[in-house]
C-alpha cells in the first residue's frame, strides 16, 4: 500500500512540474478580432430623457456607425517554456485621454482629450509554462470574472455589441496589471490572480464599478490589492460550467487618499456562467452579483469632488446584479449544400440593475434597472467571419420610455501562426 501511495504522489508531482517543451507552438503568432457596426435607435439621445421622459416620448431617434473594438495580437515563443503575449485595442476608432494632478494648480485635476474613443494596451505579459497544468503569467492580463470577460471575442456571443448586462456593471474587457497562476487539467481549468484594487473615485450610478479598472492616470494605483479567481469544468461533452469571483478594497486607490480616510470600499463579486455547444445549438447564460461596502460614505465623498475630478460624481449602490440567457440554432445544419457555412437564429434576454440595493441616504434611481430582449442572426460564411443582425428593445420602468434598436455588424476573429 505504501508503494502505491508513493507511486501516486510521484505521478501527481510529475504531472505538475515536468516540462513539455516538445509540443511548443511556432515562435511567432499573429491574430486579432474586430467589429464594425451600424445602428438605428428609435428613441431620444437627449441626456434629460430619464428626468423628463414625457418630453421625449415621440422622439424620431438617431443613427450611428461605430468600430466597437479592433484588436491586434502579437505573441512570441522564446522556448524553454517562456512566452510573450500582447494585445493592443482600438475602441471606437479613437485615442485615449490622460488625467494627472498638477502641483502648480493647487492639486487640481487636468485632463487632455484629443478625440473620442481609446487606444489601450489590453494585454502584455511574460509567461513561464511548466506544462498545461501549471503556468505563471506576469504583466497586464485579462481578469476572467464573468462570462464576457473570460470570452470577449465577437465569436463568443451572438449580439452585435458585447452582452449588455455584464459590460455595464463590470469592467469589460477587464484588464489590469498583476500576476496569474493558471492551468488546464483533463476536465478542469483554474486561474488565480493577484491585482491592484479598483479605484473608488470612478464608481457611479449608471455603470457601478465599470470604469474603475481603467486608471485615468499614467499608472495604476495599487495602495489596495485584490484577488480574482476562476474555475471551469468540462466533465459533460459540449458543456462548460464556470464560477468566478473577485475581492479587494478600493478606497485608498486615489491620488487624494485623505478624502477616503477610514473607508475601505471593499468590492466583492460572485459569478456563475455556462456554455453548451451540441446538436447544432449554442446556449449561454450567466449570473453576476456584486457588493460594495461603505457605499454611502463613498457617495458623499465622490459627490463632493470638484468639477475637474475624474469621478462621475453620482450616487453609488451597495449592490449590483445582472443575469442573461441566450440560445441560437444553426438552421444551415439542415441543408446539405451549406455544410461549410453556419446561420444561427438566436434570442437573448438580459436583466441588469446597477443600483440593485442602496445604503443609508443613497437614493435608488429606478431608471438604472433595465431589461433587454434581443432577436437576430449570426451568419458565418467562413469560420473567422461573422455577419450579425438584430432587433433589440431595452425595457425600463413604466415612467420611462423603452429603447428599441436595430443593428447590423460585421466581425472577424482569428489567430494566425507563422
């Protein structure tokens, strides 16, 4: 019996620490993804449409063209288990702004914006791999909390834009500088991350913590730290079930920490999601719940910020939540002459509330409780190209006007190994 236990221990140790460089990928890999979208909104875009909804009930609406995301990957394999990964993203075809505090102007914030949109380095990391079960990644990495952050390329969701619930209340795509330990076992994948905490002065009503991972400074504030985890199971053929979570303080991550003295701003997030692919169906779903401590104190502090502050200066909820379900069927699977193409007809339902619960004197604004129904198609003439079309309606409380939209988009996603 002792010999059997010793053999078992040896096998486990070997699986974790034996290198597997013989299966290394080609040294240089290029890739990316991108989206171009045309939309027509049948509601007013006036910023007062939630405070004076009756005045905009019969608005003619508006249209827009957009490049939501255009992303380029460059990865390099140095050999001996060392690799580099990088990803640069252009959002909405623009450039990023920078915010700093000018010491010569009595500590006021100064912002320079050249045009709308952003150019951001979404990933830049060095990784040491022992084998598929044990990898250490260091640098700027994606935080895989929630379904969309863990799979944010356009071939991983049916809608023209990224799923609205998670991309509203959580950072999306959530990327920060930190350290990640991850691995893949036969039926499991795990990941544990150590990161800088979020920045509490960027929390707000409409988007909860959404903008708090993208520091407006030339560096990430890291007085407070955080941990993110993710675990996925693949035991059932075609089905992946995942859970993820996040915990970290936020109040001290600011250039003016004295304002947040004796406040922690602890952020806790729990998420569960799944994806099923089989029998020509794709079905996905997610549930996310987040809690913020000291939300009343943070609200008072952020509302007191000056007009030049980076803060949205709006009330902050103690709790936010979202859930969604989408399903699509490939109707080309029933046609013999369309075997190399796919046409998914899909439906989707989202519910999300960035002010699900409030604390103390913070007033819940009902316009931030939103539902959305979407119907549309995804046509894939080849594996890497997707043409998307949809009709959606954002459904608000009865005192507000619903927000229907028609959108058409084209997207690509691929990785090209040299």
